[in-house]
């Protein structure tokens, strides 16, 4: 039996002037993970936050920090995010010359390694990494910004990732990120996703709406 879907609000859509309070609010509203989008203005065309902010926010959360690194080169910063309090660290194969080594490094630091595939990256990219990852993240938008539309062609990739996870016999989470709404959530879950990242659809309407927004994504 599939595990119940977990919801990982992306704090990219939170009120950045009060991030600590926003994290506390989404936890009270039922968030299962805190998704942290790290962007460098180079690997993706936007700049967000670094390890110092992750460290400052960590005491505000009880739930695991799911840190999605959209930075290149990525290797020099893995340890800083691990020290800052990341629980899972997810990297793009394009973000460094040796993704296998990067995942080994994350594991060696006692963190959960994840690999993330852009819409243009084929599913085969995970084939030689299955023994190393605790999470596969399928992007359903091109990374860089919140508020974009779900790319439906990625549903097939979610299905293909689910098949590979089943075959591997390992306990690997299958996460989907980008354009997740109550409608697209249903399709992602049907395709095999068990963790949904959502920014816009969790944070819309302010704190009093967060619980209902999260519940609406559970399918
Ligand atoms: C995009 C980020 C996503 C994004 C999701 O680069 O990785 O996590 O914030 O935002 P929504 O849910 O608004 O598409
Ligand atoms: Zn993300």
C-alpha cells in the first residue's frame, strides 16, 4: 500500500520579512516537510537564500528541512547546508561534474541525498544513482520561479520514476515540484508521487488559509 502523500510547502512563496513565523504557521497547518529553494542567479535565473538563512530558520521548525539546491557548482556548498540544518539535500545532475560523488558526500555528512530532474532531463539520469538516493524529485516546471504552470508531459516521467523505485526495492521518496494545485496534485499522485512541493497554492490567502490549502492538496 502506498504511504499517504506528504506536503512540502516551498517557503519561496512565504512572506520573506517574517520567514520564521511563516514556517511555524505552515507546521501548525499540517506541513510534513519544509521545502527550501536555494537559487544562485547562475544555475537558475533567480537568487534566493543561502546557508546563513537556513541556519537562522532551523530553530523555528520541527519538521525536516528539504533543501533543493539550484546552484552551480554545488559541491563547495554541500557541507555549509548540512551544517546549517538541512535534513535532505537534493541536487541537479547538471550542477556539478560528478553527481554520484556529490550524493556520496551528502550521505557521508549524515543527510538524505536526493536527485532532481529538470523537465528536459531524461529519467535515465537516475539509473546509476538508485542505490545512493533517498529521494527523486521530478520538476514539473523549469526551476527558478514560483507561480509557473505545471508541465503535464512530466507525468510520464513520474510514472517511470515510480517504476524504477518499485524495482529497486528501496525506500525512495518520489517528490514533484512546480505548479502543484489541488487539480494537478491528483494527477501527480495518480502517477506515483508521494511528496508534493507547493509554494503558491499553500501560501495564497495568508496564514488563516494554510490548513485548508494544505488539506486540498492531499487528494
Ligand atoms: C521552482 C522551485 C519550486 C517553486 C514551487 O524553481 O523549485 O519549489 O517554488 O512554486 P509553485 O508551487 O508556486 O510552483
Ligand atoms: Zn523546489
